[in-house]
C-alpha cells in the first residue's frame, strides 16, 4: 500500500484563518477515503483534538470529528463538526448511556448546532487520549480478522504494534471497550469491524494506518492458498438483459393500491473478483456468513439473495423474505418496526451480481459494497473459512437509530424507482418530457437518432443516452437491452420520435408515404413491443405513452403522409390497451398540436402561417384559448397519464382547444 502523504499538498489544504490541525486531518481523511480498499460510502472516520478560541477569545479544547455518514473521499473543513471535548470525556464515568442520551450529549457538546451531526463513533475518538485518530474498514485487515481464530491471527501478524479489542456494539459500549483495550500502541484492531490508528500528528496516524494495512496485504499475499474453489456452472447462463427484469419484478414491493409497486433500480457487476466470488463451490456458506463490517448492513442487509436457477427465482425470493422475517423476529425486542424484507444484493452464479436501490446512486452503493464483500471474502477464504459479523450484531446495527438516520430517505417523488424511456428524447417534446419525468423521480433513458445529443440530454438528468433509429426493430431491441443492463428494466415508454412529411394524397410519392409509416407507425410499434416484452418479464405492469397528433383525428390539407400513420398509431395505442391490460400494462396517448420543435420548425411555421395568411403569432396561438402551446404542456400531460393508475386507452388533448380535433 502506497503512502500518498505529500507535505506540500498537506500544507496547501489550510486556508487563511483555518485551524492547521483540522486542515491536516481533512487532507489525511481524503487520502484514506479515496482508497476503496480502506473505506466505502460513508464508512470510517477521523478526528483531531485541538485548541481553538471561543467568542470571548478564551482557549477551548475541542474535538473535530467526521460528520456522520459523510464520504471521507470528499471531506471539507465544514464536514467536521467541532465539539467541546471535556463534557464528552466526562461521559466515561457513567455506567451506562442510552443511545438517545448519547445523541443528546453529542448535540449538546457541539459548538455550532448547524454543523453536521458527528460520527456515531465519536465517543471512541473522545475517550482515547490521542491527538489524531484515524479509523478505516480496511479490506485486508478484515480478511485477516474475520474468521473463528481471527484475533489470534491478527496478534500474530501485527505483533505488539496494535492492541486488539473485542467486537462491541457501536456507540457508548464500543468507546468503553476500545478505551479498556488501549495500551499505548500504534493502533487498535476490532475483529469484524476495522482498525483505529493514532498519532501526535495526522501524518503519523495516516502512516501507521498505511503501514499496518500493508502488513496485512503482504501477509495475505505470502500466505495465500488457493482462495475460492470454483464450482462447475452446469448451465449456459442467460443474458443479463433477460435475467435482470425477472429479478427486478420479484424484488418490487407491492404497494397498498392494487397494481402499484415500489420498484428498485438494478446495478450489474461482473468483473473477475465478482465472478470468482459468485462461482465459488461454497457460495451458500461464505455469502451467508455475515457482513464484512457491520455498517454495511444498513445498505445491503445481512445476507444477499443467491439465484442459481432462474426457474426457481420466485421460490428463492420467497424463502429470502421468510428468512428475513424470521431474523427480525429472532432479534427484535418488540420496539422495532420491520424494514422491507427484500434483498439489496443478488448473486447469480455464472453471471455476476446486482446491487438494488431506489435510485441509481443507491443501487451503485449496494453493488460497491457487494464488490467489497467479494474481495474481502475471497482474500479471507485463502486462509480458511470466512466469518463475518454475527447475526445479532448485524441486527443491532441495522435497527440502530443513529445508523438508520445516516440513510436519510430517497424522498417520495411519485416515479421514484421507475425507469422511463423517451424516444426522440434529445430535443423538443421528448426532452421536455425526459426532464419532467426525471424531476418526478424516474430514471430516464433518452433514445435519439443523434447519439451525442441523446447522451448530452441524459447526462444532465443522471440518465442514459443512446443512439437509436426506432424504425430498425433490431436497433430498438439492442437499445432496450442496454437500458435493462444499466437499470434492470423498463416501466414507462414515452414513444415520441416522429417527423412530418407533406403531400397531396392522390399524388404523393409512395416512397414518402412508406417512409412516414416506418417512423410514425412502425417506430412506435418497435419501441412498444420491446418495452412490453421487458414489462411482462417484470410482471409489475407498465405504462405506454404515445405521441399522436391532431392529425390522427382531424386531417390537415395535404398532410396525409403524416396524419395516416399517426391515425394508425392512435389505434395501436388502443390495441395495446386491449391486448395487454391483463398484464397490468396501460396504454395512452397525447394528442398535441402546433408545438414549436424540430418537427414543427421555425421555417415550417413561417410557411404554414403564410399559407393561411396569418401572422406566425396568430398561427401558433390559433386555438380556443388563444395561447401558444409549449413542449412543457405536452410533457405535463404525459406525466399526468403516467400517474393515473386506472386510465388506459385514453387520449389526452393538448392543443389550446380545437373543436374540430376534439374527441367528444
Ligand atoms: Zn467503523
């Protein structure tokens, strides 16, 4: 492990007026946090004890400690709340301190109540007498310590450089246990949790962390046996795009209203470490042997779901839920409310693993922690059987208030967890709709003929942009497969791609009419068919939305090439509603007119208004309300239909009012 400390960079972290001890700690924290083999996603913490001046100019001893749940890689000075040290140290004399009392004591010791809540391990930092304390959940250290004889092995490997403290529940108890184990060494190791190192300076505590972790890495490399023994995978595994929707559907949580589900986004991983891990002959044993460090449990539950045979996926999911309920009943004292019993990590031998979360970020976090688990367990197994944190310890952390508070909530946006695909999504109505759906919590996939524009549109929304010609059924299937590999499936299709061709119907060239049918009818059919096949695999219903047009109901003169396929698409919408209502799939359309876009370009507006002897303004607002209709108005109508759970086979008109084109 490389020591990345650089005195010049460390010094440069301090800005004018800032406390030097804190600035150096911020620098060290970032160095530690950037190494995913040391900490991940809010794990680990650091602190420094220093003297600052209060508002009266009096010297005050404070503890700066990492804010709870903050990511060490991106820490700033303001992510370290300052706490009065003495009142925290006074807590040591107590025989017991409840979690609520601890939280209240931490709040009470804060110099600035608006700063972030301090780490749940703050009392460890306050009680230990060292100026600088660094704490990580190093993979190599956990690979050594997480086994039946882990404590002995760690003493043997690290010699007298460290003290070993027994595993203890975080909070007051952990702080007492660690202080009792302290004997003035470089650090303290807690098997099945992680490593603390100490120093007079941040540089020294950091160096000791790197030195000790390097010792662990070297020991594993030297003593390493064969690692995980691979099982023979007897079957040719199905593709990710086939498996993901099935798993996603099984993981969805039925809501209170029929047909309503809380859905998850899936993040797939299949690097070599992951494949070695999921293909192991003993996967059932080591994958169920407990989290590598307890705070992972709040993101990935105590156990993953293992799906060896897709045909048995429903049974193993049911068994997983029953097992989770039994785990809850075994450990709950009646004061906790059970969290949902669905897995956050799914292991598929022969294929890889999926992380699950309500947002792409949460899904990636679960997948990162699962990858970390794969690394630690693989390294641990090279020396014997891996044994993670015990079930009781995991329950205590999973249902511990201060840990739950770290999670926050993903919010209650109406489309949270749903994947929405927009064709023709890079501009005009498609882009406005993509923006509105993303704002409502959906993950959006933007398909457009222009791949660069699609990527640009999607990147601003945290989605996926792909080049796709919707008239090419194979290209559409490929794009939907890619969406499924990225997010796990599809819930909503906004089939929007279209273009206008004109011509007098008795004279128009056949090629023009056929070209328009390819895009304005077949483009919709290709996208809808690809979406429906994924929706059916998920088994959680779905929502198809078609952009038809006023032309579908009320033909415009010399506009047959555009209106005829659009009229067919209006019936396509009805046919999907009729044929796939029994699958829970709703199908609706928006009938919009005169929206300024690529389709109705400024040039076209000029020529069509001239043909009618109208000013451009009068042409664009020539409707009952006398107002120009905007792309956002259409997007709002699509969103409204997406959120109407029992509306299907409906057409919603967005045209400012046009009696001739009105439905009834
Ligand atoms: Zn920890």
